[in-house]
C-alpha cells in the first residue's frame, strides 16, 4: 500500500521511520518532510493547506492512507476533505478536532460529562473576565481559546499579571485565537501525557510520556513546544492509567459521540496528577512532539494496522507490543529559540553521533543541501535513546549529543531529572 505522511517535524520523522518498517508499505511519501527523511521516504513539496492539491496528489500516486501529523491541517478540515473523497486518513474531522481548536469547548465538555479538570470561566470581553479573576484570586491561569502554537497560556502569579494577560489577549496578541479566553484555576502536581487511539467508540491505550516544556534547565524560562521527553511516565502506573481511562478518556469518547462529533485518531490528554488524582489540563488531537519520538522507539509491533483501525473500527482488537525499556529524547534547538533564532547554520557529525544501535536522531527543522545538513527551524534535532532505565537512556542520549558538531544550537542537560530524582 502507498502511504502519505503530512508534516515536517520530529514527530513526523519518527512516525515516518516507524511506518517505513511496516511490511504493508510499497511506497511511502512525506509532505513536505525535512532534511533527515530522504532515506526512508519520498519527500514531496505539497502545501497541506491546499486540500485540492493533496487530493490530486493522492489520486495521482494511488495513496490509500494519509497520516496527518500536526493539528493545524486537522482543525482546518483536511481530514474531512479526504473522507469526502473516500481516501482513508488518520486524524479526526474538524468538528472533533475542536477538542484542541477551542479550549472553551473542551472545558464545557468536561463540565457536561463530569470529567475532572480545573474550575473555569469562558469570556469574550475583558470586564467580566477581570471581575471573575478578582473573585477567584491569584495565582490563576489565563488562556487564549484557539490555537496559539503553545504560547497562548499565561500562568499569572498576581492579579495584575492576570489582568495584563486579559488585555493582551483581547488586544490581539494571538489574533483570532484570542477572540475568546478561558480563565482557569491553577492546578498543582506532576504533569504527564497519555495517548489513546480511538475509532470513535473503542479505545486502544497507546503509551505515556512526560515532556519538558520550558526552555531552561530546572524547568525555568519561557515555554517551548518541548525540549525533551521520556516514555513511559513513571507517575502513570497501572492504577493511574486505569483511573485516567475511566474518569477522563471514556467519558470524553462517549461524550464526543453523543455530541455528534465522534473522535477518530489519537487523543493526547495533557494531565495534572494532583493529590485528588488525574485532572485534564488540555486535549491535543495529534501526537505530542517530542513525546511521539519516544513512543515510536518503544513500539515493537507494526504501527500501520493500529493507525488504520482508527478510521476502520475495532481499534481495541489491534494487538500492540511495547518495549518495557525507557526512551528518552533530547531536543537540540537553534540559538535564540523560542525567540528569534539563526537560520542556515551547518550541523556536522550526525552519522557518528547516531551510530549506536539504541540511538536514533530524528530531524525537525533541517534541510539537506548537497551533502550538508542545515538548521532552518527553532527545534532542529531530536536525539533519542532506548535503554533499560531513564538514567541509562539519559546517559546514552547525551553521549550521542556530545558528538554532534553544531555551534549554532543548544540543548538542556537535565532531561529526565524528575524521573531520575524519583529513582526510576
Ligand atoms: P496547555 O496549552 O493548556 O497545555 O497549557 C500549557 C502548559 O501550561 C501546561 O502543560 C501546563 O504546564 C500549564 N497549565 C495549563 N493550564 C494549567 C492549569 N490549570 N494549572 C496548572 N498548569 C497549567
Ligand atoms: N510537547 C507538547 C505538545 O506536543 O503539545
């Protein structure tokens, strides 16, 4: 079968790497791909926001299955269009992708179906939002309603910061994504990510992970898309997974179906493990990046039947086999990220760095020019190791990263610290 993957990040590199190992594959395409994918797939310069162009390509190349990596094309309805054209696709339709596209929608769903989450209010004007903030007190969380590339969440320590955030959002800082906002109680505990494949009715748990969102060591400084991750998440033991499935995942899948918005694809629950148990922080409607890279390293069985079952049905009957080892991923980013950063700096010695059998280097913002690899994005490389413990995986990932010669980039040296402090 011929498959097309949409996307260009480390997440899509790892999905493509895993799909390429499937015996079901004849031709594997990726649009647009990046500088690291040329050996495992055919990179094509398609514009995924032009749905006609994607459909035409699928017809021309006989594509039987499209795997949509990022959230933007999903929220934008690429999944719907492919469905209308009878081309099977992995990823929800737009009316289900609203779980990520509107934080207010998700909060209302939680309220209606009794899903544990932070107390909240939804607002489309500043004055009532400020009155609510004054009643609740600080610390408090202010969120732009729509997609804001992970930057639309302000953790306000004081009422003044909260009021400023409200003014910034309604002042247009996040464009259309800030036409509405959500004010939320601040939750305390340990964060974890839980992934579940669903066909709209049945579920297949698909792993746990934890990521490091802040740019600086000790989890300090501004938020990023994620500077590293590891899987499994030690805090998600069997009992916590069962509670999360029963209290959060199943009510969501049933609730979405009851609302006429059946969700097919991967539900990525961002959780806070509080002293009361798991609470939902947010849903994403695609795999996490860099969490996906760690999941793909641990998955031993063929991923293609599992992804396809989300649109076919009976996803719970697909057998999956996972390594019990830990995969840990360290992100290398361009100097300046998450602010403005340099482009077109050269990266050397990747082959030697990735030579160990348990290490894979997934690319993100890179391009290949002649035989050189150039950095062209903020997050650029994902050095991922699979080893018996978090500590060993960390050591192996950093041994590899230290061999990379890239003066234009930086990385955090403490990925996995929380799990290692716990003794995992
Ligand atoms: P989100 O985009 O909603 O996942 O938020 C980004 C990050 O902000 C989360 O990963 C948390 O670290 C933090 N966050 C969001 N909402 C809350 C909350 N209600 N309480 C504590 N932390 C939060
Ligand atoms: N690493 C967090 C995310 O993909 O949203």
